[in-house]
C-alpha cells in the first residue's frame, strides 16, 4: 500500500496527476509560446532594457481597445439605421463629440506639458477613463440615450491624451544607437497589427450583441492601465527638458525670446519642422475627410457587385495595408532626406486624388485610400526624423506633444468637411485633392530650401 501511494503521488506514466500536468502544459504552450515570441519581438535590439518594448506592448493594447469601441459605435450610429438617418446621427456625433474636442485638443498638449513628472499616471488615467466609459457606452448603445455622445467625447479625449503623452514618452525610451524614426515605426506597427487582430474579434463580439465589444474594450483598457505603470521611472523624469513653441521666425529660432515674455524659456522648432508639420496636417486632414466621406458614399454607392459593408471593408483594408507599408518603408529609410520624402509623398497623394476625382471608380478609390495611408505613415516618420535632427533635446519632448495635438485637430477638421459634403464622388475627391494641394503648395518651397541647406546652418542648443 505504501509503495502504491508513493507511485500515485509521484505520478505514474500515463495516469494520475502527471497526466494532468502534461495536459495542462500542452494547453498552456500555445499561449505561453506566443507570449514569449511577442516579448522577444518587442524587446529586441535593446528595446527591453530601455523600456521601449513595454511601450510597444502598451500601444498595441491601446489600438486593440480603441478598435473595439469603434466597432461598437459604428454599428450603433452608422450601420443600424438608414443612410439618411445615419448622416444625421453621425453629424450629431460630430457636433457633440468632435466640435468640443477641436476646442479641447489644443489645450491637451500644453496641460500635459506642465505635468511631465506624471506621464505614467497620465497614460494610466487615459486607459482607466476609457475602461469606465466603455461600461457607460455598453448601456447607452442599447437604449440609444443621449449619454452615448458625451461618453464618446470622453473616449476621444482620453484616446488623444494618450497619443500626446505617448509621443512625448518615446524620446525618453530610445535604446543606444536607436533612431527616433525606428522607435516610432515599431510602436506604430505594433498598434496597427493589434488593431488588425482586434477588429475581426470585435466584429465577432458584435454578433453576440452591441454590448460585447464594449465589454472587451473594458477588459483591454484595464490591462492597459496596469501596463502603464510598468514603464520605467525615467518616463516621469523631466530633467533637462524645456517647452517648445511651434513657430519658425528667425528671431526666436532655437533660443530664448529676446523680448521679455510671460513664460521665458520657450524655444521654437524651426522652419523645416513647421513646414513638415503643415504638410503632415494636410495629409491628416485628408485621412479624416476620406474616412467620413467614403463611409457614406460607399454605403449609398457601393463598389460594383459588392455590398456596402464589403466595399467599406475593402477600402479599410487598403488604407491599413498602405499605412503598414509606409511604416515599414519609413523604418528602412530611417532619416534619409526627410524633407524630400515629405514633398514626394504629398505630391503622390495629390496626383492620386486628382486621378481618382477625374476617373472616379472603385479601384481608384481603394488605391487612393492605400496611398493616403502610406503617405500618412511615411510623412509622420519623416516629421519625427526632423524633430530629432533639428529640435534641441531639452524641448524635443514638448515639440512632440504639441505637434501631435495639431495633427489630431487637422484630422477632426477633415472629418467635419467630409460629413458636410453631398455624396458626389467626383466632387468629394476634388475637395480631397484641394486639401492636399493647399498643404503641398504652402510647404514645398520651404521644405526644398531646408533640404538644400541641411541642418548645419541652423544653430543648435547644446
């Protein structure tokens, strides 16, 4: 009996606790193996030691949670009602959420600029706020009550606040020998991959009921709240930092104001950066416009032989693929001639928009979406390269935060134009071309001049 008990405790082959342990390990292996693979990828090339790997993972969580909320709101506000009613509901959504956000967005950056010692807490609060608002929305999407709109505004503000802080945090977590462009491309690519994975999951949860994607978002953002505090403490350090002013006059270039001001110590970011920022704002305005305009246009006039949902899916996949390709190309090009890259991609987008407007068709619309996604990613990484090259380190974090806020406002304005236009494909894409043309014409001369002179002529603050 004693021998039998000993054999049972130790787990004989093929039966008893040993078999259950092996079965448990077999179940855990796919999960733990995948987790280890993700960790190796995000922590490669020194990203684990610097803390960048944890930010990459956090940004992936952020993208997954945001797309869950987007799926739930799109199904409630857009797909569940006739087109005419949907336009009114989306217009109301823009009026109640986007319009206040346009007023709040310019304030978000400067406010977060004043609390650099609490960046981890700020990111955690942005995650926790969206977790709670997801629960609020889970009730509102069932009843269709007016509280859905202020809750959606809160989600939008929290999401953009996270984006501003994340842009300010990346420079603090660069591994040795890592360029800012490469770091931002990794972070962005992680967000895109997680968004692509979470979108079909959210659509599957939507089939169970409109609340389920929001329950998923709640769990994801709770995880993000915890992950925010795992970032290294140096994220909260503001040692050696100053505030940046988004202006480019030579009198203030990279130096303190020569005249007494209320807030001494501000520095400007320089003409190359401001021109690059304007070009990026034009592209971001275009993407906001295309999202809203094409959403309604393809619902009324879907692609030949396709349903409205499939047509929107094709355009969405094209835009996502273009964005991912632009991110990959930007990481490969690194910081080579960023002014030339920006001028080139904006010109390509302009040509694509004009072609799509003149020869309007399903293939050209999808191609424009892909080109716009590609250009947005590559132009933003080129802007990052200019910020790293031309902006002094002590004001670089502030410049990132404020530039990101401006780009968010441009996206909102583009979306407002898209919802206001009549559903005429040629007219809409002509307006899209005009948006890009204004951004290209007003910046091309300054960017080319900057490319010719390089950065040697511009004084740096040590």
